[in-house]
RNA sequence: GGCGCGGUGGCAGAGUGGUCAUGCAGGGGACUGCAACUCCCCGUACAGCGGUUCGAUUCCGCUCCGUGCCUCCA
């Protein structure tokens, strides 16, 4: 079965047919770096990381580009608030973002372009738009003239008129048309600015991605992705800019052939927002949960569906991963053999990245397979989904944390005493010892191989 | 107001025109001195109303409910 994906451009699930099967190219809009990454940022990163891994499974060469937006007014605000420079803000949060994503098993994109390093490309593209009559200068701003683009609205399915009718922002007086959007805007001294044919200024947000995608992937490329909220206006504007800059206003696929959007994460059923103060940061969650647990939780709903974050989901993923790692631990000395990719899992992944189904199939595999076959299948799936990347010993290693050597000897002494008590059928004493251990925060389990113990929280 | 998305068993969450999702939680059982772990078994789920059909949770229409975007929020 071939790879299928849901193309936002025509709202249909389609067979993925690469422009060039020997080199597939994908771009996904990355974060604006002015704060810690939240779980919503993480969902985007994880989803497109899996897409990239899946594409690599199918095709010999994949270039995945995902940008860092390091020019934006919010960054300027953050710098002022924190009393540090703009570049200190962007540098700091870029590192935090990459570290946090790495903790979720997200591989660094092949290219991670930064907006500030592509100002010239943006200026060039804006110039081309002006030359072709799609943009104009007004009071130090350069604006894209929406009525000049006959196909504007193709992605979001809203016409210019509808957009104007629904607009809730005041229209700047210098705009020729209410729908026109900014390509370049003037900067004052304390704002970041670059020289341009239109004076000292900075780029609008949309032009950044257009310029960076073209520079690193060339046009057209295969897949463009991002969060669902970016569909309008960001992605709509990207299409307008990139197509019109090259005289391809009529062909919306002259920029990217497929468009993929991931759904939002809600918390307790509500959207994360500053006013509700319910932003969940990866930085915080990673303190209490393993990265792969968070990652799998982010993949527990289909990527296009909304995902409600809850402790229950985390609990379930923890159990599943523990179960799998337990098997991997038992099989640690077994050699990996060459196995076929488990068919139902491959089909699920091929079907527009149906990761919830993959999770269900994992449960079945854990029940139905064993030995080298199980280990090999698990690892093969893990490479695409981005799980089972840890050493099984390390996975369970944390459970020994905070238990000193002294405690260990004490525990073992008590266990030895308990075995003796059991042998003497002195179950009262045996149970006393169990309770004593429990008070120390140690839980024991009698198995056929003997008694195990572990720290409980 | 405009443009979308969704309503599946206690919960999470896939899927299908007519035999199974899966997991968590819950109930029962096996095992065990008892617990726990493990294993086995169980529960008349598809918002409502019409329509198409031999047959619809699955297709179409309407209603109700929830939710996202339209504000340089992933």
C-alpha cells in the first residue's frame, strides 16, 4: 500500500506522488522563539518528525526544512521584558526549543533556517512582487495587493470578500485593499531593522517562510506543513507570495504540492491561552514524564484531530511503553533479525499517519509475537515512530534513583528475612516486612524467579 | 456574521454499508499463604430525526450540541 496523505488544499486524502522520487522535500513552519516551547509546539514538531521519518522509510533522500522565526514583534517585547537583547532572546529560546524537542525524540530537521539570515532573499522576493505588480509601497510599508492574485483563498476556502467581511481588525489607512497584508514594515531605532530599498525596516511574518522554503528546497517542493491555525492567513499568504513572485499566480501548486496541517492540543478541553494560564511547557512536563511517554501521548490521537491532554493518556502510554521495554529488557541479548515491517502497522502509517491505530497494533504485537521476531519488529516500528530509542536498562533505571546503597542492603536483608519467614509459614511476619518496605517507599512483587522490588512514588 | 472540524461503550481513541478495534478504568476467574504482577473471560457504543438500501454507526439531508479559524497563537 502506498503512502496517502490528507491534502488541505483540496480536502481529500490522496496518494502521495513525489515530484521527484529520488529526492523528496518538505517544509514545516517552526516556532517563533521568544518563550519556552509548549505542548502545542511539540505536537507540530513530533508530527512532522514522524512524517519525515516515514518519508525516509519510503524514499532514498528526503530534505526536511523547518524554520526558526527570530524576527517578530513578540520577540522585541520579550527582550524588553527580560532586559536582554533581541539576539540573546532568540539564541536562548532556540536552544531551549531544540533541547526540548530532542528530549521528545525529535530529530533536528535537515535544515533549520533562521529568518534573520535570509533578509536578502526576502528583499529580493518582495522586489519581484513589486515588479510584477503584486505589491506596492506605502508610507514605508510594502504591502501585498490581494486583488492582484486571482487564486487567493484557494487553501482556506475563503474569498477575498469573505475575508474582508469577517475581518475584526481595523484596516490601516495606507492599504489599497482591506485584505492587503504586510511584506515589509519600517523599524525605529529600538526595533530590529535592516536596510532595504524601502528604508530601514523588518520583514512581515509571511514572507519569511516563502523566502526560506524557496532558498533551501527550491520550487516547487512536495509538502508544506504547520499547525491548523496557520492555514489562514499565514499559509494562504505564503502561497500568494511565492506563486506571484514567479508569475505563477494561477497555479497554487507551483509553491508546494501538498499541504498538511496538524490539529491543536487542548488542556482539559480548553485551548491553551495566556489568559487561562494553562500553557503546558515541555520544559516542565519532561521533569515528570519520560520523553517517549510525552511523544506517544502526542501521537495518541490522529494528527489532524484535536488532542486533549490529560494525565490518563500519559498513564496509558507509560504502561504501554513499560510493557514494551520490559520485553526488550528480557530480549536484550537476543540478536535482531531481518523481519518485514508488521503489515497492519505499515498500513496504518501509510494511511495518512494513523498513529492511534499504530498504538493499538503495538498492543497486539506485544501479545502475539515474542523472541527475536518481537524485538526486531518493535525496533523497526520504533525507528519510524521515534520510540524504543532508549536502552532498556536505562528506561527502568530511574526507578532506582534516590535509593542509596545503604537502603539497598537494608532492603535485601529484609527480603531475605521475609523469605525465611515464608519458608517457616510465618506469614504474619512476612506481611509485616512487606508493610515495612512499603513505608520505606518500596513495593515488592513475588514472581516465579523470586522477589522483585521497586521504588514507588 | 463568514469559513471549517467534530459528536463512538465509565474514559481515551481507531474504523467499517452486513463476523474483532485497541488501551485505561470496572466486574468475574486462574495462579499465589495473602497482596501485587501475569494470564483468561465479560459488558446489547456508535447525538437525534428523516431518506437511500435487502441491510447504516458507516452514504445523503435536517436538527441539536461542542469546538477551531477569521487578531504575525503550533
